[in-house]
C-alpha cells in the first residue's frame, strides 16, 4: 500500500488495512508450522510470500478487502485440511 500524506504517514483506514494484511500473513506462516513435511512447508511459505508480493501494489480499499477475505478463506481451508491430516 502506498503511503498518503505529506510526511509519508498512513491514513487511519490504510493503517488498519495494513494491520489486517500483516496479521493474515503472520497467521498463515504460523499455520504452516503444523505441516509435518519441511519441503511442503517451504513450498507453501514461498507461495504465500509470492502471492503477497504480487498483490502489494494494490491501493484501492475494496480490492484489498476482497483479497483479505480471499486470504482468510484460504487460511481456513488450510487449517481444515491440516485438522483432517493430524
């Protein structure tokens, strides 16, 4: 997300969205710790990092919210799959 404001500060909305994105990213990485295979864990970690990097140019609030929702659904699916395996 691009900064807005004269001093490069984020607006409150942008700050809150950024916080949500970072929380989602950390939650995904924490969930990966439950994957027994280190190779699969690394592959998924790289996929997550790439996905976040590929979408960091978005600045429109609606698009960011949609991607957060999609990310939460993906995280929930991953957690459910891990619950079935373990």
